[in-house]
C-alpha cells in the first residue's frame, strides 16, 4: 500500500502543479516571440493586416466573388483567410500585397478623392479591370505591377472562398453549399 503524504499533497498533485507551471512559462515565452516577430501585438481579429488594409482587402475580395443568391467573399470571411495566410505559410507575399493595397488607395485618392471602399460598385469594377489589364497609372505604380497585384488578390480570394474553413475562409462552408457539395471529411492535422 502506498504511503500517504505527510503534508497533504500527493505526488500526482505535485506533478500537475509542475506541469502547469512549465506550460505557463512556455506560453509566456511563445507569446513574447510572436510579439517580437511582428514588432507589435496584433490588434483585434487581425494577425498581419491593419483594420484599414483589412477593409480594403475585403472590398476587393467582394468584387472578385460578389454575393448574389449565395454568399460572396465577404460573407465567407475571405479576408480572414488572406490575413492568416499572409502571416503564415504565404508570408513571402505579404509585402507585395500590402504595397499593392497602398498603391490602389493612392490611385483612388488621385482619381476620385476617396478610398476604394467608398467608391460605387461600377467604379470599383472599372478600377480592378484596369489593374487586371495592367493599365493603372504608371506614375503611381512605378515599383509594382498592377497586374501582378490583381492576380495575387484574385488567387488569395479564390483560395479563401473555395478552400477549407480551417484555413480561415469559406465560413460555414459557403462555397461548398453553393456548389451543392457535401461537407468534406477533415483528415489530418490543422497546422495553422
């Protein structure tokens, strides 16, 4: 028979306390690494994008996959996919994406005196068509290709809309429902 501890604390209780303390210390170090890597603690729901960048990316994505009788990119949470992936596995595209957002806003301000999100649907469409054809103002788009930026926006939007919700987009399986597909069986690990 096992001997009862003299001070009331069992060996099992001591091990639980030690494990909890070690886990808390590791989480504290991990949190410091994340804040150090980003240079700032993320605000709100965004990992990488600022709230203004997220609003702009959301408006672009909604233009690419607009809502009709089915949800569009906004309802599917595509901007959350974009933010999560640009802060993770697709980090190499973060700088060109953010630079393109800045140049697009500069173009809107120069032409219309207001941000992209404040433009009407037809003006937004025309502007994105110009980017797609690489017809953006050369005096603003000096160091970046408007076409490459549009293609990146389109690719990220499609991935976020049609991909698995576990990657941040396709909220409530919006695209799967739209196509009449069964929910997929998730096999494997969620690595993000």
